[in-house]
């Protein structure tokens, strides 16, 4: 890979930069990384500029305080959409199937530099450079490990030190106490794998007390600490409930996901209002029975297609 990079830098970086500069009499540059990246941004910008909004229609109906959507998706033709609306108006809604599937959600991986930069951009609006400066400062203050890493794994020799690091995270006492009470912490291959670690392992707290931190450093440290704690928590257990219905041969469906056992999600306890609403919704679902039927309130909603969004730094 090093050989390929060197040759690409020569072919693209050196020769093409010189050619562009000569042809256009300007200081232009090309590169094996910057040119395809620029092309992605330009292509997206052209897609946004040339975008022509198109109307479409969604047929939904509310049965027992729960919104169902037409299984086939949206209508591109208003006439067909209105025909379907007329067809189901005044007809009873019948539940044809109720299924519940149990599933698990694994904890998020530990951070490498790139994934930390992505999260900091999404959550705090930090640029990649600002995140790097912050994590470098935390490293120099000895509260987090080496930052310029490209692995999300730890080496096996870190495992015996984990309880000591967790025990030193005093501001997260409520979260780490259940882990410290365990005789043995789980040792997952998704966390500890020598074959995935070269010179440095994933970014984790060192166990040194995080004192004299700036607000930004506290934010970034909090992300790293919570990810580190979360990988030793159990998986999150969820149940996905799907309900199928029909009105005069037009099929409808809805589904939702409920957290049964939060597991690692307890570490990230700032539940959003949407998640709370979703959990409320599923309590309605438990009352649905296959074969039941009753009145419903259909609605046709006109919407317009949206252009793709510009790229963010994340």
C-alpha cells in the first residue's frame, strides 16, 4: 500500500499538478486524495443546483390512535392516490397480522481518531481539526491515551488494567459501580483483539483524574469515557413489533421498536423525546389482535421530493 501511495503521488500529485498549472497558467493542484474528494463535493453541489422537486402523495390512516401507511409506499400519480383514498373511505380496517421479533443491539465500538471526529462534528459541531487539537490536549494532560490511532480495538494486555481505569472514573460512579461488583468483566473479541492492534490501541481514558479541563475538553472526554464504560455493559434487548392491516384489499403496515432491557444504553441516558414517544406508541401495539377490525380515519398527504443535503465535515 505504501508503494501504491508513492506511485499515485508521483503520477497524480506531481505530474497532474504541473500539467494543470501549465495549461491554465495558475497555481492549481491535484492529488490522489484531494481530487476525488473535491469531485464528490462538486457532484453533490451540482445535484443540489439541478434538483427539480417532484410532488408525491402518501396515503395513511389512523386506526386506534396508531398511524398506518400503505404497504406499497408513496403514489407518484395524484389521480391514483385519490382513487385509493375513495376506495378505503367508510370501509372497516382489519388487522391481518401482528408479529413481534426479539433482537439485540451491540454497544458502540471504542473510538479511533476518525470516528471520534465524526461524532464530535455531529454532536458538538467541532471541525476535525478542533477535535484533534482537543484530544491532543487531553493526551498531553495524561487523561486519555494516544489520539492518532486507526483502530477501535484494545490489546489483551489492557484487560487486567480495565477495573483500575473504571474505578478511577469517579464522576461516573453510578455507571461503573455495577461493573466493579462483577467478579470478572466480559472480554469480547469486538473489544480485545491483538490482531487488530498495531502500535497503538483505541482511544480510552488513562485513569488519571480529569482536572482543569476546558468545556470542550470535558465534552470530548465525556464521549470517550462513556464509550469505554459502555463496551463492558450487556447488549441492549429490543422487541420490534410489526402490524399489518387491510382496507378493501389495500394493505397497510406499521412497526415500532421498544427497548426491553436498556443494557449499554443506560450509559447514554439522555433519552430523546422521540424515543419516549416511540415507547408510548408500542404500548398501544400490545393490544392489537389478528382479525380485529373497526373504523379508521384515512388521510392523503401531498409532499415534495427534497434535494440531497450538502456534505458536512463528518
